[in-house]
C-alpha cells in the first residue's frame, strides 16, 4: 500500500519512510527540500535497500499535488510538511502562516477529491501552551500558544478536525509529539538544520565537533530542578514507529478522529542533555548561560498512557541512545554533504 509523506525528506519524515518500508508499506515522498537535502533520499535507500519514489514539490502547488495523487493513488497520508522553529516563527510569523496553514488548506482542497483512508498529522505539544498540570495528557485545556509556530499547529488541528468530520470513510490521527532528537542508529539520516540550528541537540553536536564555538543555554532561572528548561526528549525512530502505528490503526477504523501524545513520559533538563552528550562523546562541551528565549515554555512532558494503551506503542530508546546516535550522524554529516556537492559540480 502506498502512503504519501509530505515533507518526507525531513528529519521525522525520513525516519518514518524507513519505518513504513520495514512495516510493508510503500512511501511516496513529496518535499521541496526547504528543510532538507536531496542526499537524504539516497541515504534512506541505503538503509532500506530499495529505491524510493519522491517528488520535489511544495505541497501548496495544488496542480502538482493533484497529478502526484492521481499517479500514485495512496491509501494514506502522513503530513509533515511545515516550518518548525519556535524562535524563527516569532521573528518571521508570516512564513509560518503561509506554509503551515495556507499550504495545508491548499493540500486538503486537493485530497478532498481523493479516497484517503488514513491521515496522520504531525502536531506538537506546543498546542498546550503552558499546561496547568504536568505530565500533560490529551484532555488538557488548549492554552494560548507561546509562538506563531504553536498557533499554526493549533489552527492546523482545528482545520483538519473540521475537514474530517465530513469524511465518514476517512480517519484522522493528530500526533502531538514532544521533542524529537537522535538519528537513525546507522548514522545515515538525522536532523539537518539549515544554517544556525534552532533546536538543542544539533547545536550541541555542532559545538561538539567544532562547527560552533560554544552552546548558549537560554535561561538558568526557570522553576525547574537546575534552572534550565525541561522537555520530553523522544528518539526520532520511536516517533517514526508511532506514526506507523497510528496509520495502521487509522486504516482499520476509517471513520474516527483520534489525538495522541507521543513522548517518553519523562522530563529532562537542558543540562541533563548536555551531560548525556558529554558521556557518550567522552568530551566536555563548551557552553554558557544566556537570557531566556522568546517563545520557550519552562517545563513540559507527556502523559503517554493513551498511545501505549490504544496503539500498543512504547518508546525503546534512552536519552543516552538519542545523543549517541545524533553524535554518530553529526560525525558522518560532512562526508554526506561533501559527496552530494561533488555530484552537483
């Protein structure tokens, strides 16, 4: 069965493509490579040992998407295509409304004409804002978002929920995941920030390998155990497997709308992540404390009971596993990019 992955060459999408193939599905990737590189497709193929069908296209291109859907006829969609940096969204909100909201609407107008049995949406724990209770579960009150990025995920969930209420033969699964980190254990695919990383772990690994002089820890006076922000860090392979589990369930129950948190159920501070990196890399990390960053929630981690109970999904990787695999990816990354650039010469 073919599954369309929008943004499928990105960090989470590429790992989900691998997980789909491992579960007998045939992914079709649509990506404009705004947050990725073409060599990622080649590395997915190395992992799975087969060619991947992909199209270089922005999903806001309605005619192009329509042609792809008619040619490939997928039974399901996993929608990753979005810009995702909290801080960037504060500085450039219109970019996020354009890509995360308007392009989603354009995409839905096209699939409205197709028979899509299962739709999985890449949402985020940012929809909760600052929750009243931690760990946060799916019934928590949706608070005002801390950032335009978070707001686009709230709006995206509402648009999709309203849209799929009219589709009695299609299921919708909203996956609110927490902080994806790590890389494929092979070191062949991982997080690929364009320019200066906005996420913690790629900045740590870049500082560790010498691409960055030092890491700035934003804030040391939060009401947490060590004064730094606390997050629920989940390995990207665990997250990819959650998408496959949600897709499978959706294919069986074609008239439902479900929401699941995807996280480890445990919080780790920024300093915890730094210490884990120092342990697996066996080197110290040069870091300093700076002021708080706009849009950051002080502390959040998941109640993951629902997804474990209903989808039989469980996270398998530890925080140290995440950092070990991310470090392996970082050390390989120069060679991947160099080879890709040489092919273009």
